[in-house]
C-alpha cells in the first residue's frame, strides 16, 4: 500500500505542487483586489463587542443581544484608505445579523444622509481558493474522466443559465416546455461526452432516462388533473413570478432527471457487463439481475433524495415550529411541495427498472451482440 502511494506521489507531485501554488496565488489575489469592486468595501481593523442584554418572546425563545463598535478602512471608491466607524448589533440566533471579526471585509451601503451601514460580508476570499483546490484535486485524482466531468458540469450550468435567460426574453413563455428541451439536451450531451456518442450503452441510458422522465411526469400530471391539484399548495412556493403549476413541473422534471440518470447508468452498466461476460444469459436472468440492481439502488437513492430535501428545509421548519406554528401549518408551508417532488422522484426511480430493461432489450435484439 505504501509503495503504491509513493509511486502515485512520484508521478503526480509536480501537479500537486502546481495546484498548491495556484491556490496560494488565488487566495492572495482575492485578499488584495478590493479596489476592483464597485460597491464600497472596507477591511475591519478593530472590533469592540459588549453584551447589551437578553430578549425572549411569548414562545419561550431566548437570545442574548450584543453590540459591536467597528473600526474599518475603505479599500475602494474615492474614500480609499480612509477610516470609518461602524456599529453592528446581533443576537445569538444570528437570524438577522452576524458578529463581525477583525480582518473581515464588509460591503457597505449609504443611506444618502451621511450614514454608512453594513450590507453584507465578503465571502469570495474563502470559497474561491477552496473551489480552485477542489476542482484541481479532482482533475489530478480522476484524470481524463475528471476533465470530462468538469466539462459537462460547466456545460450544464451554461445551458441552465441560457434557458433561464430564454424564459425571460420570450413573452408568455412556458417554463416547463423550455425545460423539456433543456432536459433532452443536457441528457444527450452529458452522457454522450462522458460515455461516448458511439456507444450503444450510452443510447440505452439516454433512452431510459428520457422515457422514464416522460412517463413519470405524465403520470404525475394525470394524477394532479384527476385530483384537481388537491393537497398541492402552489401558493407556498417561494418568489413565484409566473404560473406556479408549470414552474413546479419544471422543478420536478429536473429533480426526476437527476435521480433517474443515476440509477439508469448503474443498472445499464451492470446489464452490459453481464451480457459481455455471459453472451448466452437468458432474458429471465437479465430481468432478475435488473430487478435486484434496481431494488438495491432504490432504497439508498430514495433516502438520499429525502435527506437532501429535509436538510434544505430544516432551518425554516425549525423556525416555524419555534414561533408557535403547529406541525400541520409547518408542513403545508415548508415541506409539502418538496415532499411531493420527492415522491414523484421515487416513482421515477421505480419505473427506471422496467423501462431500463425494455430499452436494454430493444438495443440488443441481435443475439450475441456486445457493446464496448
């Protein structure tokens, strides 16, 4: 084990050294590029904090309150290098404001009457070097596959931004229809780039993903129509600026697409491996293997989706419950929409198995035909 590690480090030490230098360079750049920002930016040099008391509400929530006197100097604008005095108030819940620390950089806002106040803290000094390190380490550890993964990641981000922009530019556009095209493009390009456009396995997965997503969304729309959307509280979707039903279906489509793509890739790769190793394997054995594979993936993948959803909604759910709301209202306001999306994704995960087996059989009709 140690010899393998030494051999690996001997081959890649120069890449790790270059990455380390690059991260240090990025960190230094973002530490001293304050003059490049348009919004007023200051660096905190001194902070004096003192406790101002404690507060409680009728629900038994108690917090300690603090006040800070801050000395800072401007990093940009015409007031660069000038010193300014600021105040900051916060409590131990950190609901509205957070404590300020020496060395921190803050964006300010001006009220037009000579008063400066803190707008928000600057965070790119931390996450930009960290992002460079993570991406660089991924490239070094995974090689060509990592480069392809990053290519598809940036491509999907670009496609997402383009379709959002397209939705804002086309009057009365249907966001769900736009994201149907987004889903088709991102599925074909992502899987094609990662696995090869000429591979039959790639097209089995693409067909499985698109067909399963279509069936899942169609089934969901049919159920919503029959039930007249009872139990679907669109009014609790955040910051909705257009038809909430189409926006909900677009959100659900993207979620289903990710879950189905994950399962379809694993299941199809396993089926092709079995077909290569045992060309004479019977249909019954393939179906059994696909069902076993789907059953193993379903439990873990569905729980992952649920836990991601719970993690996202946990802060608001706790806030609602701590402020006197009952479980029913908390569920309706924060959890119902996400729970429905999770259930629809679970349906898609289940449907992936039979649809994937059917697509695999259709693409391998000729006996003894293998795929690279």
